[in-house]
C-alpha cells in the first residue's frame, strides 16, 4: 500500500512557465532523482527549442503521464522552497487574462532579475566574495575566481568556463551563497549617502542618572547645555539624531558640540540617509490623533464591517497618513502582512522614514530603483512573512502569504498605470483584485479621488469617509489665478513670472520660507524652431520635437532618447534658430537670474535618475539647504514639508490641452495636489496659478477647494460622452515601420471588429504623435458596456482577430498593442 500512495503522489510531469511571451505552459518530464524536490512555485532549469536553456517556474504537477510522446526532461531544480505561492499564480493568471497578455510577460515583470536568470543577466563579484569562497564547491569556485579577475560574466561566459551548457544551478548557488551579485547596467552609480549623527557615549547612554548629573551639575557652559537638551528632545523619537539637526535646534555653533565630543560625552557616527531622510530630525510627531482623525478612524472601522474597500477622501494635509498608521498597527498586531502602495518611487523615502518611527524594521521598501540584490532579499523576506512593505506598483507581485491590509495612497495618481511594456496594468485596480483574493481590507486614500473610485463609493460599493479639515486647524492654501494674457498686455511679466508671482516669491524669501515651482516639461526648452521659416528640430526616429537640455548641451528626444548637438542655424533657410517653450531647467535658470542669491533645486526625472538622488534633493529641501524646488509632476505629489509658503504653477494651460478624456480630471488633481503643498505647519500658504485661460470652470473648483463641484460636473460629462466609469475602454495601437502598412492594418482590424462589435469601435485614428522609434502608429478605441461577460467576449474576439492579422505574411513586422483601461 505505501508504495502505491507514494507513486500516486510522485510528480511524473510538470507544467512549466517560461519567461517568454508565448501564451502556453510547457510540459517536462521529471527525472527520478529530482522527483522529491518538485513543488509548485519552485524554479527549474529546462531545455527549450534546439539549444536554449531557461529557468522556468513549476506551475502544475501531473502525477500521471498525460502526453503520448516523450517529453524533454527537467535538467535541475534551482530552489529548495517555492519563490511564489499558489495565490500569486492565480493573481498572475488573472492579470494575464484581464490585461490580455501572456503569463511569461507577467513573470518577466514580477520577478526581480536575480530570480529570473534570463539570458541578458550578468553577474559580478559581491563585496563579500572572500567570505563566501570557503563555502563554494569546485565549479562555483572556478566562477568566483573568474569573477575576481574579469569583473563580470554573462551566462554564456560561464558556460564557456565550465565547458557545459547547464549552469543556472551554479549561478543560483553563487547568488544564494552571497559570492556574486546581479550586475545592474543602469544603476551602477549608486553609492549610499551617509550623514553625520551623534549619540551619547557610555555611561550616559545607558545610565540616565549619570546623564542627569551631567546636565544638572557638570556642564555649565550654556551652549553645551543647549546641545544636551536639544539632543535629548530629538532622541525621544527613537531614530538616529543628525548632528546638523541638534545644532539647529540648540541654535548654537559647532564648537559647543565639538567640546562635548572631545570630552567623551558624545560620539559621532555615520548613518545611511535613505533610511531616514527628512523626518530624522523633525519634532516628534505627536502621537495624539485629532478629534477628526479619531472620528474618521471609527467611521472607517464601521464601514469595514460591511465592505472590504473604503475610500478615505481627506483634503491635503488632513493627516491621512496617521490614519493609515492606525490600521497598519491593527493588521500587524493580528499577525497579518500589509502592503502600502505609493504611485511614485521618489516618495518612498519620505514616507518610509515617517512609518519607520512606528514600525522600525517591520517595514521595508520595494521598488524598481532598488538593486536586484536588495529586491531578492525583500522578496525572500516577504515569502517568510515580513510584515509591512511600502512600494510602487511592482510590490504587488511580492509573495505575500497572509495579506490583511492594502493601503493605496494617492489612489487617483496616473502613475499607478503601467503604460509600457506588458503587462499594462493599473496598479490600483490590480491591488483591489489581489486584496480580494486574500480577503484583505483595502484603504484607498486621496485628496482628489479618481472619478472611478469616487463613483463606486457614491454607489455604496466602497465605504466613503471624508476629512474636510487640515490637521491642526491649518487653513487651506489661498489660491490666486493670474491671467497671463492680461499680464502681457500690461507688460508686467518678467521672463516666465507674473508680477504677483514675483512679489510672492520675494516675500517668501524675505520670510525665510520656501517655494515650489511646477512646470510639467523636462529639459530647458521643448522646441527649437527657426525664426524665419517653419522649421523645428525633430527626432529622426519619432514624430516628436527635440527638447533642449541645457545642462548637457544637447537636443534630445524624450520618447526614444535620441540625442544630437545643438545647432544655431536653420538647415532649411540658414536663419537663426531659437528655443521656444519652457521646461524645468529654464524655470530654474530664469528664477536664478532674477534672484541670484537663492538656492534652487530641480526635481524631475532627469535630476533623480540615480538611486538616492531623489532622497538627497528632498532632504536638502527639508533642511532648508535649498529655498526653491522647481520640478515636473514629481513636485505635486504627497511631499510634506514644514516651510513651504508659496507654490507657483508656471503654465497651467498645457495641463488642459491633453487629447485625453481624463485631461480635466488630471488638471484638477494636479493643481489641487500641488497647491496643497503650500502652508503646512504654521501659516496659511499661497498658490499662484498662471494661465491664459482663467475662465475655465475647473479653476474655480480648485480655488474653492471644491472637489464635489468638480466631481458633479465631470461625471456628467463622462456620462454624456459615454466614457469611463460608465464604460470600459480598450486602446489598440497598431505599429509598423511602413506608414501604409500601419494604416492598412488598423483599417482591417477596425473593420473586422466593427462587424461583430458595431459602433463600440472608434477609429482608426492618427494619434498626435504618429511615429515613435521608427514605427508608424494608428489607434483604435473600443468602448464597452460594463458587463463582464460582454467584455470577456470582446477580448476573446479581439485576441483572435489580432493573431489572424499578425500571422498574415504581409504583416510580419506589425505590432498590435492592447491597452485595457488606458
Ligand atoms: P495628508 O496625507 O492627508 O495630506 P499628512 O498625513 O501628510 O496629510 O499630514 C499632514 C501633516 O500633519 C503632517 O506634517 C503630519 O505630520 C501632521 N499630522 C497629521 N496627523 C498628526 C497627528 N495626529 N499628530 C501630529 N501631527 C500630525
Ligand atoms: Zn525619438
């Protein structure tokens, strides 16, 4: 009998998911010696095609042979424990089916490089290679030696060295044993930035009596007393205490502290800053919740009794974070895991620091700017039960076991949507699905909820809780509109700045306060055009104007990265060329010309490319080492600083001119959010919006802080034009190197779709940017009623028509991209 049971439970064949964009799983036979190691969710090394080897994931186990023909065998098993659980597989399967992509694409997106071992992977020696060497076997040792000599190796190099093809297991083992790291192509510049902190030396550190005696009797010099007092206040928070913070709080010069260090009362040490950023030194965030916060918490609690999703609509500065914290505490206390989602990686540092005060090591960050090593570590810790993760959308893929709470902060933010490549998923929506799989509670928060979420809440599908006052009775910022046309008529513009903005800037600086300037364009200038003819400098690969980046003195395409040198004369008529339009670099420059003494930092994609850079810029701003932060959308989101008095929006018009049904919603969100950065802690803030279209209705809503008025008008528009949330959309993009072929393909696709879907199909249309990276583009939109079975049929139909079209010999180079809920 036992024998029989054993043979029944023994895996004979497995289904393996490979990291390739084909829609099916692949079957392999399990050789006898590997049978005991097979589990769902472990990785195996398998042959594929004539000569390829992949590491794939076991997603199914057959206890009988179901294939008539002999199967290829698994070559090796890479893990002892599963790296994902069945819940993750189900989540991936949902995502592949909902967003019309393949499981291989999801796998690519989900796993950090160190777990993918794909053919592009290179490894390099880790800093601990010497310590790891005694634990290596012969083959591993050969590779470790080669790594030390050559610096880095590709998988093919390793094959050459070992003289065999099958090397994934060796590589995996080198990674596990800490001898090697995955080489990061783009992120090599990262060095951990440290700042100087101080702490009490012994015996004062552990003996409070000794410290009191020191303070009350031994130290007499007032400066030194101030330092001691300031330190003990700051140390209350339990976080490292920065040297500068102590000096600032004590309001003394360096010498008092130097003396104390010399006399062995303090020691100084260096501390990595990404862990602390600006909150490091700030006053202890009072642990008391306001009445409004307490009421909101009770209401959320009541809503969660009936509903699994609650939307917290709280104005900017209403203290939503402290409410999240209460819920996170609860979930952690009951042994659950928590996922805290943020739209923007650049924000994690600041929030992490805030949450760390409460949760210490229980909270860890996870996002794509971390290196693969860190990501694999976090990945494994989550699989083992790590309590709290804060991260951008990719954190959804972590191997949670017992997720009890998902917080989705700034739920309205467009950055939750992955635009390219597949899976083109909406992080918020996917989080809702994931949460429901775990029966977790989901708390959505925003000052400007998406129309989707707010309408769900209004219909009672989500709970809705509102906070209408800022924390600490702080006033909402005053918002002024400045009519640029009027200003120009009166000749009161100075460069990009209207008189009211300049005056406000002057006052802000005089009061030693700070300002944020927002302009939604990168670089210096988005066009280079001829003064005489209609020439503008364009990308050679895209139908896009080149942006001038002054820092690097180049013209660059922000779509494909193509760069070229700045030219002075028009290639057509030899006339002089001039730069037109305004990007963040220009805002920075022009402001500096007017105010030569102020310190300006730029906060955009370009200035934060290296890991740690964003945290650094924000920390300098928090410590008032800079006066003005000039940036793109990145400055509009969730930043919380004490000394911002003024927010200036240089050009609001562009926000309203996007050819997108969400343009008005985005504009309202961005303007409200960026204004909301003004006037925290202390005094009322001021936001100045410069526009040449001051009559547009959303400005009135922004000025009056009236979300509901905005919502009512906008939702009526959506209804009138049958847009989401009343319908669902699929955007189909046809791309082809030949313009005619792109157009033909789109025509064929649209007409076939129209046959079965009728007037749900709109287009094809030529988009505003009709060529990118040498591919011509046509788009089609499908507008569908919100009916699950109809939507599923439409997707199936679409996929089948697409594959017919792509299989036609003439369309070999055609790409058809499907974007669900664009
Ligand atoms: P929101 O996310 O709603 O815009 P925040 O959570 O950033 O608001 O809070 C705004 C400010 O109020 C922050 O500086 C925060 O430290 C402070 N704050 C909020 N709640 C409390 C509290 N209970 N005690 C002390 N400070 C608080
Ligand atoms: Zn380009």
